[in-house]
């Protein structure tokens, strides 16, 4: 069994925002024939699909971005999925719009969902697929919680479809194959210094976050 987790914030208020492209990739994958309906469990929406002989769980945490790791850990523990069987899909404001980057391990890069997942799992040795949402021209929180402009939608929709293809290749042939096909040589770049953490999403989510 493998887990593909898309990060985002729950509720109609955040649908279609830059921060929710991880959810969008999961929804794209869940539209495949044979995928089960989403069910709420482990503080997440979970659907199941077969990819060849592999059972794949498609997961959208309902804990808000900053606490994504809580749902990921609960599901991974219950189904006994090793960290090598986890792929996390998220937004990245440091990548150009529509650009994909797959990494097997490394820094959370200031992405608060990845940060919490690494805290909960106690490791960074899981695969992450980042989808570029463009750099902010204003406050980073306002940027990631904003909706895409009309002129950006075609690029974003194409990137979501490509990210879904990359995720499926990961389930079939592993992270190295997905990196080789979809990174376009990015892995040859020299490692960059860890970027400053992005502003805490709690600033934007405080009024909606459920009581812990």
C-alpha cells in the first residue's frame, strides 16, 4: 500500500487557492475509474484506488495546513505504510507557476504542511512533489491564500494533470523514475540554503480552525 497526500486547507473558502493545489491533484487522481468515494477518517478525506497490483490511498487532511502531519501519521501508522511509501503533494511559492519538482528527502523549505509532517514522522525521508504557484508580489500569506488569475488557470490545470501523472509513475516505478521524467534536470543543481519559513498559516486560518 502507498499513500499520496495532497496538502491544503479544508472548506469552500479555500477552494481554488494557490495553497490548495495539493488537494487539486488528489481530486484529479480520484476522478479515475474505480476510485472509491472519499470517506472521512483519521482527520482526513480518504479515497482508495488500484494502480496495477498496488493499493493507493488518496488523502486530503482536514486539519488545516499547519497540522497536516497529524492525519498523515495516523494513517501511515494504522495501515503500516513505511515512509518510502509516502508521497506528499504541495504548493511551492519559490517555484515558477506550473513548475514541478520532486525530491526524495530534504528541507521543508518553509512549507508549513511539510514542516509538520516532518515533525510528526520524525524524518524527512519521504518523497515530496512541489507544484510552483509563483512568487508573491505582496504578503506571502495573502499570496498563497489567493485564487489563481484567469490568465494563470490554463497553466495551473496543465500542471495539476502533469503532477497526477508524476504521482502515478511514482506508485509504479518509484521516486527516481518520477524525478528523471518530470524534474527536467533540476536534481543536478547544487543544493540551496534553506529558505526562511513562510509566514505561519495560523494567521489566516485562526477563525476557521477547529478546537484541538
